[in-house]
C-alpha cells in the first residue's frame, strides 16, 4: 500500500491510497469467505458452503464489488496512521481506479485534528488578582442573616418602604398579558429593587384590598428585547401588608447563627468564608484568562465539524432551558427578542472559542505528557455514582466506555489547567 497526502485546509486532508495485487488478494480472500456464507449451493446447507466451491457460483461483479469494499475498509485507517493524521470522522472515500486482481486507487478525505502551534505558554502575561474581603461584603452578609431572623406582622395600614406586601399582579403589553409578567400571592419587599423602576414605589401608600393599575415603561436596556422600552400596564391587588421587624445585629443574633459566642466571632467566620469564595472566583477567572491568552498567542485552527458539534450542544442546552419554561426553541428566541440568524451568529462565536480552547489545552497536555491514571478515573466515577445513585439513567451512563473516556479527558484538561496556572504564577 502506498499513500500520499494533500492538505485541503488547516483542518482537512485528502489521502490518495494505491493498493497493489497483494493488497487486493488479501481483500479477495475475505470477500470470498463472506459471500460463501450468503449463497445457496445444492448439496450444502446455507452458510456451510466451502470457499473453493462457492467461488464457482459467486458472480464476478459481486466478488469484485465486495473485494474493493473490504480493501478500502481495511486500509483506510492504516493509511491515515501512516500519514500521521487523525480523522475526526469517518473519511469520505472515492474509488478512482480499480483493475481487479492487479491494482486499485482511492482518495479518502476527512477533517482531521489540526496542527496547533502553541505560543510561549509559560509567559502568557496574565496576573491573578488578590482575594480581598471588604467591610461592605461582611455587612451585606450580616444584613441578610438579620433578614432571615426578622419577624413579620400583618398590619392594617398603607404600605411603606421596607414593608413586605403579598400581591397578585398581571402585566399587559398592548392589552395582552406578556410571558413572565403575572403572579399570585407574590411576596415582595418594597425597596428591594426586585422589579423594574416604579413598580415598588407605585405600591407604596396602598392598603390591603386595594386594586389598581400601574402604567410603567420598561428600561431600554432590559434583558428581554421584546419588553425593552415597552409601555405596559400592571393590574395589582394588594392582599396583605406585613411590617418587618429586623433582628438586631448583635451577640444574641450571632449565637443563633451557629457555635458563636459573640458578633466578633461571627464576623471572623464570615470573613473567612468570603475569602475562600473570592479566592475560588479569582482562581477560575485566572484560568479563563490564561486559556484566552494561550489561544491568542497560539495558532489554533477550528475545524467546521467541531464548531458545528459545539453549536449543537449549545442549542441542546437552550432547548432544555426553553422546555423547562414550557416553550420550544423558536418561542424562547421570540420571548427574548432574538432572531434565529443573530442567535446562530453569536452561538458560532462561542462555539469557535470553545473549540480553540479545547484544542490548545489538548495539545499542551500531549506536549507536557499530562495524563490521568485509570485508578483516578475509576475513583471519580465511583464518586459520581454516589451523587447520582438515585438516577438509574445516570448510573447506566456511567458504565458507557465513551462516558468513561469523556470523564478521563475532562480530568486531563483540569490537570492541564492546573499546570498552566502554576507555570504562570512564578
């Protein structure tokens, strides 16, 4: 077998394979063995016809077709290995010459794992921020804790800021209710900023039993494009007003929060936890910045087939999100004021970024010979089994060899990221 490769693009290659008489003879023997099991010859049970006997009854055209098919299937993988190319999918084969018993030639085209040229991954120029805890962060946590210990008392008076109101409301645009704009028995703390400007202020001054309309305009930069800048009317019924008596932030409250003897001890614990959370966030951002810098400093082609695969995954995630809200994909886009064309454009950017990041990290892992032992992979799988033991479907998937390989690859990527972070922290 002779091979010759030609690059069509950075991530696509065509390999021309020439087979000689010896290659075809081996394929012909296998073809005879296969076809002998499929024909019927008088005096023999089907599937038990000797090859030498069967050869006289098999049509030459059928034998030639089966021979070239087997010859291609048994050599195409070897051809890519010989040319040191790794196809991402089964190659597209086109037989260009075939002289039975003498020679054959075919071309095999496939997207391949592209050659990635890494930049200086030890000098990416990315700095990790310093985890700090501000006094405001601590006060915010204490304030939330105080709210959790707050006492509520129903009152027969007009609502004011910092009261909790129980309301029914229906939001309408052009006279029709819009998605996500209605609720019953909704508990809202006035002044929390949970709703668009004017909503909470518009309830202030109303008593239990009051029913009224609020004419409001959504902010122009509102997240749902269909509502951004829209004029709406909210029909509101105030069902109850609760006066909130906040808990005092003192030693007594600290004792209710856990094994703390004083407010000072509680603050110290809050600061410690916040420091840990902030450090984790900084570490994650540091790694994300490192990946972006690595891709920017490297030459990383992004094969279309991998981009398309990532786009399918992004769409699947969005469809699941839409389904959880009782919508299909098109309705979800419409509700968010998005067109399919614009979504595909943005999703493609995200998909391409993911593909390049993955290829760069895979290349770095190979270069640094970073791997994960089977023992560690099994330990991770056993850990996941404990988490998903109540899900038969998840437990079944963990037995799939492909899932095991995916878990191993993810662990290698995580280990590679740790290496990259350490290399750029010196």
